[in-house]
């Protein structure tokens, strides 16, 4: 038998090239156009806000692949976000030359604790910011998923883990400064203050690039056979088991990947906000992460990014204009999304938004029906025949 050459799906390849070009355009806009525009209108401080929100969008991507595509609702991703943030903050606290952080002197600590010492190395810190959240999530996920715990019970377990780590970090005054957290804006990196404009701009660009990389990773995880399998697990996990697959391994993989993304986001957010405290492990913050995805649209990577930016910028603008009642506006926004836009912003654009655009462009409204019937040639023939009969008689 002669080996056959694989057939290339040129249409899919073309779509990926177009998608990649669109991502590149947005990366260039975020780096070269939008910051300059904000500076020109006297809103330079919003560049830093945009950098933080883009870092948060990386968390939203991770939540989307586990909740939107796999059906695993995690309400404890603030834990993995904090682990990544603390990893980078510990490195910055040790700069320059591995010096003893100032807060240790307040508690009489004269020697650097053993678990702090590896964080004087930048390569180890970068590795730890990703690996520690990933390992914690993999262990937690394996212990939970192998017992077939899912749904609301898994969400409660993630919140319980979040509370445990919150109390652990909150009570370690001598080791990690407890409730005060670790400041990064006054530290130095590569000989420059971390809070300087040059360093902040560098981390802003890095955030944009890593967000594009996170999008590509999530796009790869949710496409092809693996993506279809994740959706099958979400829709009917018992049937997936019946067909011979073990969902546990795939759920652990996706949960660990989402935690790694949260760790990266936590590190980027920490250096741009200037401080990391146990407050990021507050339950409300982890629930907000899920809301970002819900607003943008589940099972839509673009929706996760869009929802994060819309909610956080709305939160920023409303708190500036209406400092006393902005929480009511935020609550109203969430209620509108849940009640009027259950599919989120992207879900609305995919359905009603396209119909409205066709109505405006063509002057007629599309009749919503079953897609296969709409495209069936026999149905089209009968429709034309019925129209001809009406015109004749």
C-alpha cells in the first residue's frame, strides 16, 4: 500500500491566518496607538489601568477554558493569581543583590528564611510564578476529579481552598508581612525603580504580548479533537466515560493550565499595581473573575477579554463619576447581562447583533428557523413554488 499525503484544510488554515493577523493588529494598536491616544487627551494614567486590566484578561481566558468550554466552575482562582503575584513580589523585595527585605526588621528576623532564598534568581521566579499555581491546581484537581466531584460541589471546594490559603497568608506576618502584603513600586529591577515610567511601560508591553500568547494557547486547547472533547465533557460527561475516555486527565490538564495563566496574570498585575496582599484571595474577587467571562460570553475567548475590559473600565468610570452609588450601577449591569443577555456580549452579537446588522443593510429581517431547513434545497424549492402559485392566482 502506498502512503497517502495528508489533505490540508485550506479553509481552516486561511481562517487561522486571518485570525492571527487580527490578533497582530490589536497587539500593535495596544502598543503603539492606544497609549499615545490616551496621553494626547490627558489620560496617561489610564495606560497603567489598561495594563492591569489586560493582565486580568489573562485570568479570564483561563476561567473561560475551564468554565465556558469544560463546564468546571471555579470560584477560587484568586488563589492561583495570588501565588503568581507573591512569587514576583518576593523577587523584587530581594533586589538588589538578595538583600533582606525591610519589613523583616519589624519582626526581629535577621536571617532570610530558606524558602525566600531561591526567589533571588529571576529565572527561578519566572518559573515559580507559573509552576507553583499549576502544581497546586493539578494536585487539587486530581484529588477532586478522580472522585467525580463536579458542579456546585467543586465550586465550594475551590472556595474552601481559597479561604485556607487566605488565612495562611494573612497570618504570616514574620514570613510574608501578613495583611500588609509586599510592595513592589519602591523595589528595583534591573537597576531601575519598579514604579518608574520606563519599567511600567516595559511591563505593559510584556502584558500585551503575553495576553496574545495566552490567547493562542487557549485557542489551541479549545480547537481540534481536544476542544471537542472538552465540550463533550461539559455537555455530557457520563457519555464521554462510556465511549472510553477518562475525563479526569483532561479536566486536570485544563484546570492546571488555567491556574498557570492566573499565576502569570498575578505577576503582571502585581508589578503594575505596586503591591500584592492577601486581599486578592478574597472570595468576591474570584467571583468577579467569573462575572467578567459571563459578561463577555462563555465559550468565547474574545468574549473573556472583552468582558474583562468592559466590566473593569465601567467600574473605574462609575466609581469616578458616582463614588457613592457606583456599586448600584455595577449591580444593574450584571442583572441586565443575566436577564437580557444570557449569552453575554459576544453571544448577543452572534445572534441578534448579526440579524440587526442584516436588517439595517438589506432593509429586511431574517426569519429565524432551524439552520438545516433554511439551507435545504427542497425547502427552498417548495417556498419558491408556493410564491409562484400565490402570484398566479
